[in-house]
C-alpha cells in the first residue's frame, strides 16, 4: 500500500477537515480527496462522511487509524535504522492501581532484558506526563495502541474465620444474604450482582468502594465478602480465596501508547518488548 495514502488518511483523521489536511500535506484539496478515495477503494470501506463543516469519522476510520500511524512509524524507523544509537531510552510508565505487583515487576524485568537501555520511571495512572500506560483494556482511548499482556481472574475472597472459608468451592446461591462489599466501577461485581438477581437471590450491600485496595481492606476487617482479582490478593495472604462455580470473570491488562507517538525510539522499543512478553494473551 502506498504510504502517501496512509499519510493523507492520518492527516484528515487528525484535522477532521479536508482543507486543513491538504494544507498540512502541502497538496491541493482535489489531490487529497483523490488519495482518500483511492484508499477507500483499495480497502473496500468508507472512511469519512463529508459535509460542509468538515468530515465525520466512520467506525472503519477509527479502526484503521492506530494501525496506519504504527505503519508509518515503522517506515520512518526503517529509514533511521542505522542512525546513531541513543545512550539511554527513558520511559515514563504509568500503571493502573491494584495491578499484580509480581507481574508488573516481571514485565519491567522482561523489557530490560529485551532492551538494556531502558530507564523506567513509574508514575501514577492519572499522571499526564506518562508516555505509556499499563492499564485495563476498557480504559484504552481511541487514539491509542493496545498490546494485551495478561489477564487476572476474579475470585471470591473472605476472611479466614468466615463460614465460606472452609469450602473449596461454592455455588452462586451460597452467596445469598451474605454481607457484600461492592467495587462500584467493577464490571465483575456488576455481573455477579446481576447473576444473583436473575436467580432470585440477593446480597446485603454493606459497603461500596472505588478501588480494589479499599475492598481488600474492608474484607480483611471482616465487614463483608467480595470478589477481587488474583493480582490484588498477592498482597493479602490473610484472606481466603474460594472458587465460585459461575462463569469466568477476569480483567485484561495491557500496554497503551498514543499511536501518534509510537514511532519514537523508546516507545517503539517498548512496543517490541511488549509483543515478546511471554504472558501475552
């Protein structure tokens, strides 16, 4: 595929305007429109809906954009392949709260083994200065690449003195009327509560929390039971994990990088390392 077509597409996607994209690419608007039509013809899809105020993006355009940016970045990297190597590759990496501490450390170690020049600075998940993020797949933004890394299963966790702690596995009905601590932003919790409701059961919601660590502390205090990812429970040896006989619940963690920045040497090397991560799902 002609790289010129991809550059034209990226310009229109980012500018949301044929006129502005043509100025950015230093070509006439008819020439740019022709390039977009050629690309749409080659792919067999419509990428933009044109109107007087500019263009609207189709779902196909959203799907193509990160791949187009990454492809153009790879082409640029090829031209710079034999340029002088940097002395170091600093990475500001934000990580989502409550990720598995062991897998986070293993991932950093893996990246260092793949590229010894990496120098990592770990940041809070909300830090805007981060160049990349380790986060849940549901938090991927439309202009980001997402490389899946690992999955964490949810398990029922209870205090060791709790009646359910003596059982190796329990049916969903066994949760009926027990005190339950809800993580309000957790899809797994909402799925479980919906599943219980659909079967005519209920739980006593005695507390709500915004973060998994808060849920862990509340369960440890004996306030109620809850579901937590196995990664969170790595730092809670005092809690008992119990297998629940219900559909699997899990969360997917991966690396998010702005597509527009993916060609930068440090981030390109990080993407390569992530793609060779042995736990990659």
